[in-house]
C-alpha cells in the first residue's frame, strides 16, 4: 500500500466513476435491506444496524451492475487479484440500542468509544481472545447516500502505534498464531489517551481509504442527525493480502 500520509487515511474528491458505482450499489442495497430473510440475518443492536458482511453482489473485478469499480484510491493501492463481495453497512435512527447479549461495559464502549477496532483481529473462544484471523490489505469505504448520521470515526496516525505494538508482540512468530489480546488492548488504551478521534463524512462519488492498522469505529446515530428513509448506507471493501499474515503485520 502506498503512503496515505501521516494520518493513515484519505478522503478523495468525488468522481463520476465512483458516483456511478455508488448509484448502482444503492439500487441493489435498497432491495437487499428490504428482504425479510436478509434483515433477520443481519440486523443487530435493536434492529438499528444492518451489518451486511458480503451482502453486496459485486463481481470479482469489483464491478456492480456492469459498472466498473475505479477511483482515485487506485494510485495508493496494489490492485487485488480479485475483489470480495462488499459489506453493506446500514445504520438506522437510535443506533446503538443495547442487545440482550451485550454487556453494559460493551455497550458503553460501543457508544462512547464508537466500538473502536482494527479489522481482522477476531475474538476466539469464551474469553474472546484476539487473533489475526483476516489479513486485509486496506479498507475502502464508498458512501451510497447523502447523510451526516453515524459517521465513520478514525484516530489519525493511530496505525503507526498500533502496527508497532502488534509487531513487538509477534516478534519472529507466525502472526496468525499469536494471542494479540493484551498488546492490542494496551495500544488501544494509549491511542485513546493520546489521539482525539475525528469524524469522516463523505458523499456518493467520494471515496475513503484507511490503512489496515488504523483504529476506527462508528459513531451513534444522534437525534439531530439526518439520513434518508433507508438509513445511512456505506459499502466497505477489504481485499485480502495474497502474501498472507506476515505481510499484514509488516510496516509499509
């Protein structure tokens, strides 16, 4: 991944190519989120978040409805051999409602810290230990409608401290086999103490690119925010690194 500058993320100006892709994706998203079966499978937090992992049926070349996936982010990435189906993340008014299975502490973290996380560090077992389970190259966000609700939150430059903390914990071991829980949580606490998060808002046609180690989350849908009736819609693509876990942990 080419440099995104010291902050580890970029918001690119709108282009017609990206706007056409977002329009095609939006039309499909309206159908997907209206499907009762898919809603039952994807709704979380009191039906205020449609998680939508792999929900958008884009082709392996990234195109959707025959519209190519192309945009200004291409100058900052190595194009993947194949694109996975995009996540369709949709947020509705009231997010986040506390789920019955969610602890009070977890709900506070979701609301006050925006459920800050690094993608790919998955919890395992009853103790929810964190291991590298998915090695994404980057995170590409493509807004599908106009809204100021539930914005993406990022901690600028947090990828530097987070990446170094995880590399220190891994050392010469296989990154996918190392319990990263303590190193991850300690780095996250340090980042909270040192960096103020910023909201990232973008419109259809714009694109958002995040470094794979960047700490990020999603803010609540507040009462004074607005979104279309279908909710706040963003498509996220996270192609896997063909080189595997060692490439994921390595610095750029």
